C-alpha cells in the first residue's frame, strides 16, 4: 500500500475517472481531453473498462479529445457489440454549413480503420 500522492499522473488520472464514474451513477459524466495524463499504451485497457463501467452504472459519458490515438481506440471499441451504445460528434469550424456531424459507433470504426479518415 502506498499513498496516492506518490503514484504517477496516469494512475491518478485513471483513478479519478474511475471514481467519477461511480459518483455519476444514473447520470452524466463530462470528461475534457479523455486521454490527458495517460500513456498511449494504457488507452487499450482503460477505455474498454470505462465503457463497461458506464454501462454498469447507467452513466452517459460525454468526452472530448484531439488525440488520434484515443479516437482509434474508441473506434476499435465501436466495432463490437457496444457499437449501438457509442456515437462520436465532430464540431466544424464556425460558419460551416454543417456545424455538427454525428457518427454511429460502426460508422466511426469504418471511417477510422477502413478508410483511414482522421476525424479529430
């Protein structure tokens, strides 16, 4: 056992997210820059857990990212049975004729992994 204060930023960030999911039970959780403080190698383990935890706690998660690595992991999650639970939104620049674009989980997976589109 060690104090949380001596753990790295990534562990503290993951712990903060985990505790926030529980606190948001039956509600909404907003996370800005979902990948912030996390090493890229941790995303493959944290994100599937996060999706399952949100489903188990009846939490709607709204998260932002500019990280292509984070989008790729999320798109991989969207290829399985959770794809109907997930959606991604792209906010266009002001003045655009289509300021908001919604991608279903399956569509996000196809765009990122099959067509190589950068949806950040």
